[in-house]
């Protein structure tokens, strides 16, 4: 981690991380910002690997994001290089030169074209990334790549994260078992439409790039795009999915959605697992918060209402203070800009309905809600009372720890 930060009380331990056929990976210390810890991660993929990607919606993206968006058009990947500590964002021509040099150096090592190399960076914005240090570390790193380097890779991409994040699932395609394994990093500057959040997933399935892209978009929409730590959408968000084709199952056509049904379900579960680990490691977080909205005029309206609640500093600080202040939830519903009716609105915390039809529930006893607020996982439910739209989003509380971490981030 970037500093000696206390480990999140919501930490999730690393699961067993078996090799994925067709993937070798590892880490190295290049001294880009941190000293005495790995800050560069590399993966090498078997020839024939297809790739899909989803990136930040921020209009000021970093040079690695621009590079990946272009490289994605080739639908093939042979390597991934990720560095931590420097985002390579807002660095002008120097940023472009860094990605070009890094891709060229990695391509020479794996025997591919530079456009088959994917790049990601995370860390401080506005500082030139010394690509000489980065490229100098690659030959030895490449020589030490191994199949069982997933845990090291998860740690090597951390910045203000307090624990490494990984998940694994098994799926069946045409009766053959395939492995899906992913790592992620993220702690702050996390909001819908991606975040300072990097996620890299590999599978030994053989899936055409177009079908892989469709699977990834669906999975991201139901996971990372329904989480928020602080409402800030980073310049560097990247999710990449690589399919090495080494599992040996029957061919999957780009249109055979039924053959990928189990793969999609397991990918969705893996991405949600990783997304919630990011929220659990939200900077300064002490509580994981689930916001379920129903009764909206549409699912999209329900999501926007849910995110208004999840992003509200007043709601998040009330949760941090274990204050069952349901009035702040009502406020957030009303400010979302979506159809709502005060006299049809209902609010519950921890399964106890507190407010219905414009007022407090008759005989409402706050005792079970107060007890629920003392826990590590908080459940908020809102019924808009206008339709059948529903959505669930996740966030964390907002504590003084968030200020401490971000107030000294560059120091």
C-alpha cells in the first residue's frame, strides 16, 4: 500500500488462485514512486488470445486509456503491463511517448506487435511517468513470469488499497469447465462508469472478441457501474478481459449466446465480487452499504435514485455516525431529479420500515434500527411507490479517514 494505512475492517481474504491456462504473470519494483515494493505488473498471454475492454467515462482520460481503446480494435492481446503510483494522466506528449515506449518494449519481449500490448496506470495525476525506469524493469520481469503469480499481481497494482483483491469462478461451455480469474485495485476516486479502479480478468475459454465484449459490458453494468465510494469518476478506469482459448471446448460463435449463459453468470458474479471488494476498501470505510430501490418508474430511474442516496455526504456521514436519520434518505430521493411522490415514499433500514406515505410509521420503534446501524453492513431499502422499476447499488460510509488519506495523498 502507498502508506502504512490501517487495513479495512471490511477486508476480504484472497481466495485460492489457480493458474489460468495461457497466462503467465509477475511483478517487479521499478521505483516509479514507491520504494521497496513492487510497482509494475506484467501478464503474458498465449497466441490467439482475444480481448475486451471497458474504460472510464471521464472526458480527460490518461494516455494508457487512449492506447487501450485503439489497441482494442485489433481484438488480440499478447501482454499487459500495469504500473502503480503514477497515473500517466495530463502529461501531454510525454504521456504518449511513455505508452509507446512501454508497448514497444513489452512487444519485443513477447514477440508481438505493440498494438497487442495493453497498458494501465494508476496513481498521481499530472506527473510525468519516467518510462526509462519502467522499460528497464521489463526484461527481468518477463524472464521471471510464472503461472501462479496471481496473488503477487494483485498486491503489485495497489495504491491506497489496504488489501489485495481477487476472485475466481468456474463455468461450463459446451460441457467443458473453464476458469475465470480476476484481480482489481481501487479504494478512492470511485464512482459509476468506472473509477480509480483497475480490473484485469483472464479466462482459458475460447470466445470471439465481439462476444467477449458483450459479456464484459453486461457484467460491468451490473457491478462496477453500480458502486460508488465518493462520486468521483477517475481518469484511469480500465477493465480488461482476456480469453486465452486454452480450455479445449467446442467452438463458440459470436452469436451463440446460449453457449455462454453459464460463463456470463459466473463472470457477472466475479465482477460483482471484485466491485464490492473495492467498496469494502473505500478510503476510510468502516461500513458497507447496500441501497435497494423499488417502485420507481423504470429500472434506470431506480438506479439514479439509488446512486443519489449512495453519493450523499449527509447519508454517508450519518451511517458513519450510526445515526438512523432517515430524513436524509428522503432528501436524497427528492434531489435525484427522478419522478417521486413524498406521499407514496417508504424507507426502511435493516428491514424495519420507518417512513411510509409521507410520514413516520405509527408506533415506529427505532431500537432495532439503531442496533443495525452499529453493524459493518448496512441495508437501506426505498419504495418509490410509482411503478415497477428497481435497482440495487452499493457504497460505503464517509469517515474522517477519507479526509486524512486524501489530504496527504501526494505527500
